[in-house]
C-alpha cells in the first residue's frame, strides 16, 4: 500500500477532498494529512474519515498545490513521487533540488492540452474558478450596483466590465459578469476568441492586427501592442471594472495597463489583476485611484471549491500514471507522462526556457 502525504504550502487549497478519499483507499492508497490543513480549507476533521498525520519524509507520494520548499524536499526519501502545480519556470532552485535529491516529480501545470488530458488539467479547472472569483471580488469593492435597474426613484445603468484575456479565466469572468447584469467587453490576442466571447453575450474589442491562434497565448507584437493601447484609450474612461487575466507560459505577465492608461480611468473604478504572481498586467501606481486588487492566489478566497476540482484532477492523474510507476519513466512514449515528468533519476526532464526568470 502506497502512502500519500498532502501538502498545501501557504495556500488553503488542498489536492485532496472528502469526495476522493474513498477512491484512493479503494485503490489501496493510504492518505495522511495534517489536521490544520483540513480546517484551513474550510472542512471539519470529521469530513476526512480514515486519514491520519504523517511526516512527508515517510510518504511514497506527495500531493501538493504549490511547489515544495527546498527544506521539505531535502527531508524526502529518494524516489519519492511529487505531484502537483510546481510552477517550474519560476522556481529554478526548487526544480534543481528535486533533481539533486532524486525525487520523481510531475508538474501538472505543464500537462499537455488535449482531450485525453482534460480530466487532469488543473490549470483549466483552477482558472475557471479564478475568473469567477475575480468578478465577485471586484463587485464587492465597487461602490455602485451592477445590473440595469428601473425603479420608481429613477434608472440605474448597468456597470461596464472589461475583461483582458479570454482564456479559461477570462471566459468565466465574462460569464459571471453577464449573469450579474453587467455590460461586458473583452480583449484577447487570439482571433478565435471573438466567437467564444460573443457566444457569452459580451462585445469583443477587435484589434486591427489580431494575431494568430495557439494553444497558449503568445507574446504580442509591437504593432499589436500599439493598436491595443489605442483601443484601450478609447474604452477605459467608461469602464467600472477591469479583470486582467493575460499570461504567457514561462514568461512575465505582460504589462497591459500602463500608468498613462490607468490615469484615464474613473477614480472609483476597480481592477482585479489575477496575474500578480507572475508580475501582473498592471503597472503599480503610487496613488490608490483606481483601486487595483492584486492576487498571487485568488483561489485561497474560495478554497473549498478549488480543492474539490483540484483533487479530482490529481486523482485522475494518479490513476492514469499508476500502471507506469514500476517502469522506466524516461523511456515511456506517452504524451501525458512526457509533458508532466519534471525530474527523474537525478535529471531535469523538461526543456525549460533558457531565459526563464530567477
């Protein structure tokens, strides 16, 4: 029976939930978790029947929602399997420590985007919730109502929401804002996003030099940046809420809302930037107008739902790789294994960017 230990670092999102515990036990895994992590995520200890405490150093598998610290990595026995969101492009030292300590690690944030892998895609499931929560945070801090209202005392116009980036998080932000009654606009560098944005009832802001599509967002050309800035100059003065979600795999999040653009906005507008962990889409203002809410991990504000989805993704991944674990993982021809296997037998298996941030 393999022993699984749970880690969540400084976030309250867990890679385990009451729903999947029995599935692990049915598959002859034993689960170990610190009780304080359970309550931190919003559950009661009694919700996790059959789990006990254990030191990570005694575990065969570590499930985590964030990269492990180097100190924890050094305590693990060789060939321990670590599975979770390891953010390797931004954690060179941690990736090196995993390799140096002969830890087998799988970075789920690198998983291939395919139909086969969609049930294990933590990036998509978590981005969905992040987009939803971003709108909730913005509305909470906004000093006016959101939907169009006709009352005996007069009419209130709907709030105007701009979503920058129409990936998974952006599309969910659009859908949430529309459900709340806002007038919604959206930008995205990918031309195909127009159909998706409009299908949700939002207006797609077209840029003259729209760029080609890809699985992940690519860095914008100078021509696109200039055209986008011109479009933003026109629309931002009328916007009440901006949700920024634009990220580029392995690179700093692009700065889209520069100081001069922010100065055009209403003094009481609200911006929610969910890309702060990787630099943020907004330049930092010395003043507080408009209000800019930066989130390194917005999912900590909705930990129970985030844990439920993340735990399902992780369980599906563990179940998938289980038949391969007794084989030489570096010789397996499988798109899911090959895309996520980060360190193995003392080596870094992924070709990370040469200029990745440190």
